[in-house]
């Protein structure tokens, strides 16, 4: 097999016998250098395939760096609609000499390597079991462009053109996307289109029929939209009625607050030009949550977007909000911890931090969105729940959902929907009742009535504090008064469990004693893993947990299976810890399946872990031959 | 200390303000602080100022952090909502409250430990942002509730009750506030009600961030020889730069002039008049011949020079009558944000359909 094609000018055409072949089902990965302008070219590639009606799921794998360090963009093309990471790479676009060896090692046998052959690459640096396709990208750029910036940026567009030729991406679709992207900046359309065509022609003329991966037009995308979770969550905050946002920049949540600002500028400015929102970039996360709590105390819907280190800093305030009973919405876009950990990598490792945030006995409501559409829904819902329950509510997103553009259900809103502002006493209500006690459990559900400051000249005022107080909000350090209040807070948490979004069941095609619990961004990889297992004759029922406190459906699911795999993206099995702590189940029945290297979990990993565990159960132990 | 009831009987002949309320209507629960605590005098001055201005008590929001001073909002304005938040973080909570409802009057009460030690960051950033509020620091240079440790405002060289000497330099919150952009800055003494009440009134009617550093001796832990925050020390080293009075002339909502606090003939000595945010007039009777309260740089220089000479300057040190506030900078709607509902906030289904279409 000739493994190096097109490296020299006038390269030969060739067809590889053992080359990977697939239609609308493969993985392309781009290895670039951060700050080289590759991001928009790579996204153009993904969007073009999507516009041809074939589902894609791109993922950015980026460093905590502005310029110079390695960055990758991985595009899974899947007509069947699998949106999780598959694992492995079929075609690598290796544009970064720093990571060359590592990138080459990832390519599946029979896979393809596209690289810049302007400088000759010795055969020893290539693999014999892959198909290497050299394109003199730098030479082509230098011949065509004089400006250094153009030479750098348009090189990326040239390789998109080459890929379009190799894979069969329709040039008209790319031309249309470039037109949309640079709408109003016509000057930019022409050079980009020109670079794309240069790559396309080179591919068509020099590299015909080399790659057996194909994109063919389908209608498999449907109504779905292509959006990142942070933008969708920000839209959820707009629709959910948030008026105050306080935040501190932290990856991977910064783009959420910035999207909220952009969306508010579009949807929340009145005819006179005044803002129906207030956004503050605070001095730190302590101030962010303090601002949120102050605004919530005054009856406005307020939120902050942060990540693990921010939630760590907010602990004291979160205890205050729990104990003083103030609504606060915290969107935690999780990343790798502990400490600064892996700021640009994904994990689901803040569950325990959030669930029991602060000193003393505390418990908080957590929502687990699986994709951008649920980031929207759950963020809007979080404001209703926070107002209803008068307590902090966390939306537990993560970097994988938050910062990657994902194919997701269109965002939906019912115009009949009304905000649930919870138990707020108006002046008329205060006049109608004989007795107002801020912490009186009038309805027996543990949820008390509150008044907004300034409501009534002589009724309903109270002193909010983090110290113990009686049912009338009067300071007290009496033991029974303290216990009475703490037990009511537990009753309120029981009420909370009845208001949580129900978990989602994916039942296996035949009855099984094996179950799997998972949550959040694991969802797409999990669905695919279940299909893989099903195909291997290993049926597993799965339940997607959507909230904490757990609803009874979660305990019922565990009770009805002998073994339940708990799939998580953290080291310590944090969901499993919560299940054991809150549901009083037998620990031996909950089998942890943990993936926490900072990359998104893959279907292959899950299917392998579950499959081998179940497989090992079937093996009869053999007697050791001494 | 658990809840103490206050007697409900009022003297029938108590003076009433424009709202028909007596001073008793501005009181709160019985203080649990030590007898003779300077903080109780400040609470008394707040009650007097609010009564004289005829502010509706329930339209004031009183917030604090943690500490002796932060307990005091329970001891005044019983009809106002109060929020005793966490240590050093009153500024952020108050900022959020102010964003949510711009119609209330915000009063933050803090101490030197709360604002200069644990809360210095939040103090600084609130001053930068121009949150419209009255920020009173009840400054005794010492931690009372934990029994006598120095705070960050304690002067270098001052002695604790147990005889320990503080070697760290003290933080002057007045200078910090001036540097960071507060638009009404004053210093006073809890023992000088005549100066303090008008200073608080001016702050409550000011259109931006008003800081009052009020030296308030701690009778339990910082009122001994060697302390620079004791009653005797402050009385001996105080230099007042001006006396202010607030006349309700030309206010937007006309009220009768309040004369209760003015000394006879005070008007004749007025040298400078400053119109407050709400239209009322701030009148400064100058004591220090050359003092100019409209010059930030001069105020900083003056305070530093006098401090070097061992003097504590009190009075209104700086005011910018045209100060704007955070809401003006954010260009928020006139209606309080907490009064907006679905109609004003939710773009609705049709907008979402367009949004979806733009993401395909």
C-alpha cells in the first residue's frame, strides 16, 4: 500500500485496498494551533454537512490559552443521529506539528491523514496502516496571498475546500453559509469563497477517489436546531423572567452571561431605549451570589452563571440563602476539578459540592440538563422552582453541553405559561390576614410565605437573617425553635421532590435485571451505548435522572433491578453517593461506571464497561491450576 | 439573647412629622448591645434623621453584615424590612436589592471589621459602582462580639484593652471612598448627634453613594487609655470642618421646612448651599475657613494632612450634588425590575420561532 499520496507535486492518484469506507458515519478531527483562526473554518465544515441534512456533533477540545497551544475540533458525522463522542478518528486534519505523533496515533487503521506537505515529511513520521494525503497548503497560500494574516486564516478555508472534494460536500452549501456568515461584510465573502474553491479544485484534480468516506444528502436533521448550551440557557433566563444577572468570568460559563447580555439587548430594551434588565460583572463570585441573593430578597428573578471554583467561593452565601429561604438560580457549567483542575475540559464533578453546599445541614435542588434544549427549559424552570421553594436552585450544565454547538430540539414556549412567583403576600393579602409569620408553615408543605420589602406601611416587615429565629422571624437561640425550623426545611425538601422533572426511562426490548442510571451530558453517548449493547444481546434498562431531590421513580427503578450501573463523569461516583445517602439502597447493587479524564464520555466506553461487567458475571470461575 | 418586647404605649403628646408619625414609629426592637455603646447613639441618630425627613419607614431597606454594628438594624425602623447578611458582604446584597427595586431607600450599616477587614473588597467595589445608598460604618477599631481583637481600622501604635499594641497600619475608609468615587463622604462621631443627624439626612437624600465613617467607641473593649477610638481620644482630637443642615426648601414633593434641629441664627452663618438629588438644600456652615467640600482631591489632601497632625477631621468632607448612580449607568427602566411580569420580560413564542430558524 502506498501510504503517502500527493506529497509531491503532481501526486499520483491511488485507491487503497484497506481504506476505511463509510457513508454519513465517521469522525473527522482537526488538530490546530490555538489562535490560528481555525475555529470558524472548522465550524463551516460541520455546518455544511448539517445543511446537507446529515446530523453532526462537533466538539471543541481547547487549552486554557489565547494563542499558541494545541486545540482540536472533532466532528462526528452520524446519519443515525448519534451525537455523543464515538471514540477514535477516521480522518485527521493534522495542522499542528506539536501534536503530530499523538494525533497520528488516534487514527483508526485504514483511516486518513490530511496534512500540509509544503515541507517534506519523512516516511518514518507516518504510519503504514493509514492513508496519508499531503496538500501543499502553505505553498498554495503563499503563492496566492501576500498579507500574512490572510495567508494564515485562508489556509484553514483551503483545507475545508479540499475536504469538500474528498468527502463530497456540496460547494453551493458552503457558498451559501459563507454568504450568511459574512452578511453585510461582502468584502470578506469573496476571499473566503476563493480560498475554498482553490482547495476544492486541488482536491478534485489531484486527490480524486482517494477517500472512501462520503457525505450524501439526507433529510435526517429535521426541525432540530444547532446551538450551544450556554446560549440556550441564557435564552432560558430571558424567557424565565430573569432581570438581574451577576457574574464573574470563568471558563466554561463566561459565554452564558455574555449571551444573556446579547439576548437582553435584543429582547429586553423598551421603546424608550431603557433596559428591562441589569447585568453586573462582579468583582468575584462571592459578590455575584450576594447580588443575586439581594435581588431575590427584593422579589426580582436573579441568577449567576459560574463553574466549580465559583461555587466553592459561594458556599457561605448559599447556606444563607438556604436558611433565610431566598430564591437564587445558579447555573454551574461544570469543568474538571478540584482546584483550578482542568478549566477547559468537561466533567460532572460538582454534584456533591452543589447538593450539600455550605456549612451546617443543607440540601439544594439540582437540575441536570442533557442538551441545549434542556438548558433552555431547565433554566426557565429553575426560576419557577426557586420562587416556589424559596431556595437556591442549581442548573448543572457542563462544558460539553455548554460550549459545544449541538443539534437539539427546537426551543419551545407556551404563551399561556405564567411565572410561578410562589407564596408572596401582597398588601391586600396582609390586610386580610390576622397573623403574618415569615416562617409559619401555614399550608403544611414546609413552604412559608414571604413579603417583599416596601409592601405595606405597618404589616409584613421582618428581619432576614442567617441566625436562628422563631416562626415570626424573631431572633432566638432556643434549641426546640432551631429544631422546629430545621425539620420544616426537611419537609420543604420533601415537597421539592414532588416538583422535580420526572426521570426518563429507556426500556430494553426484553425484560432485564440490569439497569443503568445516568444524567446530563452523558445522555447521547448513553443512548448509543444502549443500542450497541442491545445489538450484542445485552439488554439494559436505563433511567436518566433529571433532578435532585430524587423522585420516587428513581428508587423504584433501583428496586426493580438486581444491578444498576451508575454512569458518571467524575472519579468518586458522586451521583452514586447521593443515591446511597438519600435513598438508603444497598451499595453493592450500584455499580459505578466512571469516566473522568476531561474528555466527554463515549458510547464505546460505556458499552465496554457494562458489557464486560455483565460478561464477567456469566463466566464460571475455573479452578486455578496451581 | 432572645426576643424582647417593647412597651406599646406611646405618650399622647409626642411630636409628629409630615406623615403624622412620631419618633416611636421609627424605632425598632430593644437593643441588646452594651450600655453606653456608641452604636446605639448612631441608631438614635438614624431614627431622628428618618423622622425629620418624614420618610415612610417601610420604604427604607436596611441591610448589614455581621458584627455588633450589623445587629443594629433590628433596633430601628421596625416597619422596614431588614437583612442581616453574611460577614463583610452587605455591599453585594444591597447592590442586588437596589438593582431589583430602585424605588426604596437603601441604608447599609456595617462595622470596621465588616467593611475594612473581611469586607474591604466589597466595600471598594460598591463605592466604584455608585450604588445609591447610605453606607454607615460604625467604626470602633475593634471586634466586640469575639472580645476585643483589633480590626483593620485600628491605628498603628494603638493599644488593646489587654495591652497588646497594633503594628499594622490602619485603613481610613473615608480616604478609600474618596479615591474610589463615592459622591458623598463624611466622618462623624457617635457622641455628636448635632453633627451626625444632619450628615445622615444629607446622605439619605443624596443621589449616589454616600459613605459616613462614624467613630463609635466600644465601651467594653476599646475605650481605654492608649486607644485612638475612645470617647476621650476622639473628643480631644476632633476637628470639624463644617456643620451642615438640611432644609426642605424647594423639594420636588413639597414639605414644610424642618427646623427642629437648627440652632437659632444658624441660617445667617450659611456660606454654601448644595442642592440634593431630591431637591432639598444642603447648607454648610463652615468651621474650617478654607474647606471646600466640592473638591475630591482637596478633601483627600486635607484629611491626610490633618491625620498626620494627629487630628480626626469630621463633617461633610466631599459631596457631588450631581452624582449619578448605578441605575443611570445601566440605563434601566424607571419601573422597578421586581415589578415587571411576563408581558415585559418574556419575548413569547413567535420570537422563539424566529430564534430557532436562525439556528439551523
